[in-house]
């Protein structure tokens, strides 16, 4: 039998009040148990590379022009074709960033690199399977044993807020930049994802690629600070090369590819939602374990309130995974670099040759509306209760059992194709899927 002594009931109630207050204010206590963001072991790609460097199993080669950038990209398996250039002063190395010397950003499925001309450090972040976004710097001074240094509170000032789902995360910002690259903050900013209309995207970024009659905020600056919204968006449209705007020789490529930018925006919020779902579940289960012990309940008891605390963010993750609120394109989008080809070529592919990495780029970003991040170590690292909930709901959606308005965007053909692709390519699916 359960014990309901006044002392135990009062203690359990206090735990519930503390958890509810933290949730209400969006404050997830990730520096303490059970998250231990600052002290828990890390297994992200950058942490693994650092371990190899410490053991002498890897070394970083220095380039006289780019410092450690080329070899770091090679070691982390990040293609230079992913290069995007951002000239807004929205990095801690802002004093070295301008319209003439933008910051270069490179990425793959789980790691992001920021390079600034003449910068003191390379900026690095990675999606750790349990801890979410983890931040590092690599000094650009030539050293006998270069080391990747973890950064915490300085980075978390910007990278842990409601803009990142209240967890350590990433964000892509679109601003109204003046001629120096400084955001005109009184005009507001946009945090962008695949849900954002193109007209709100890429302010402060260079953008190479064609997009027809659609317009975005890239490639141009504010000329009237009193009316910052009067960007000359026509001048920034359908730009296919940057040589008239900047000298691209100091960069690995001459591109700031529009398709890479669109993938980046999707991926960043996907990572944050995965992290948030994991954090909420771990916290809820941790508090439940304490309450179960105090009340003498079975250790595996799960109350309805605990299930609600992890199911709500898991449902939010599922909706984004399936692109339910994606803003449709109004015409063909084409990049200028090999990025789209390289990205799609990484597969995996089902027996019919289909992949979740296949692009559409005429009506939507991807041909099959289910995120490739379902294959990621971050997704696989979710607590089992979250994964099982997502898998169950995903299955119900894909077989047509769940016809709720949340998933109205998915046609019957979409649902069938996604299910068939996942059955052929995704390890670890529950048996009922088969």
C-alpha cells in the first residue's frame, strides 16, 4: 500500500509546486540534477575529437591563410559547400565582422562552425545526444597542441532563452542591418525556421541562389534608420554571385547558398525541440522518482501529470518533425553551390531509392515531409518514454489513424512514402511498425 503520511504528502506537494513554477516561467534547471549540463560527460563530435587530440590519436593541421579551419572541417566531416556568410554583428567577435568581412558559417547534421577573418578563435557548437547544444572555441594562433575549449556561461547568455526553447540551443536570426552590419534593434528581429515566410528571412546574411518572384531580406542594408523596414529587397533578390558585394577570396568558397540556409533554419529548431523534449522528460521522471520514494509507490509508477510533462514537448517535437506548419514556397528555389547535391547524396535510401534528404524546392523544402534528424544521435539519445510516445503517434499519423487537423498538410501519399522510407532505413522502430 502507498503511505500518505502528512510529512510525505507535504514534501511531495512542495516538489510539484517547484516543478510547476519552473515550467510556468520557462526556466529549466539544467545546471543541477538530473541534467548536470556543466559537468556531465559529453559524447558530441567535438568532444570526441578533443579526446582524440588529448590521446594523440588525431592532430589539427594549421593553414597559413585560414588557420585551423580547413582541417577542423575535415576532421568533423563538414563540407565547405555548406558555407553561408553573415555580415550582421551578432557574434561575440562582432568587432571583426562587417559587410566587407562577414562571418562564415559551416555545418553538418550535428555540428556548426563559425569563422571570422583575422578572428582570435573559431566558434564551434555541437548537438550532444543528451545535453543539447554544447559550445567550444579553438584558438587560431598556431600551437604545438591545439585544443578545443568548452565555453559555458558566456555563450549561454544568448543561447539559452525562450528563443531556444529554454534550453542550451542554437538560433538563426534575421535582422535589419545598417551599413556597418549593426542590427537596427528598434525595427525588431526574427528567429527563423522552416515555419518563417521568406520575406522575414536572412536579414544580415548574404544569399546566393535564385527564388523567382519571392523576396527575402538578404544581401542589403538599412539606408534610413528612421524607416528601417524600407529595405531595397529587389536589389538583394536572385543574386547568384557575390563578387560585386564583397571580396570572396578570403573564404573557402564564393557561396552563401540559399538551400544551405533553408536547411540550417530547419535543423536548428529541430535540435532545440529534441533537447527540450529530452530535458522535460528527464526532469519529470527525476521528480517522479523522488515522489514515488517519498510516498512508498512502486519505482516505475508514472502519474498522469508526469506523463503530461513529457508528452506535451514530445508532441511539439513530432509536429515540427513532420513540417506541419512549414511555410510553402511560391516558386522554384535553386542554390549556387554543390550543397544540395552533397546533402541529398548522404541518404540513407529505401529499396525504391527514396530518402528523407530528397529536396522538393518548388513547393516545399523537402519532397518527403519528415525530418532527416530522426536518424540523428540526438533523436536516438532521447529518453525512452519520449521516443516511444513519438513513435506511437508518428505511426498513427502515417497509417492514417490520426487524421487530426494538426497533420492536415500530409497527404495520403506523403504518409505512405514516409512510413515505407522509415521501415527500410530507420533502425530501432517498434515491432508494431512492421
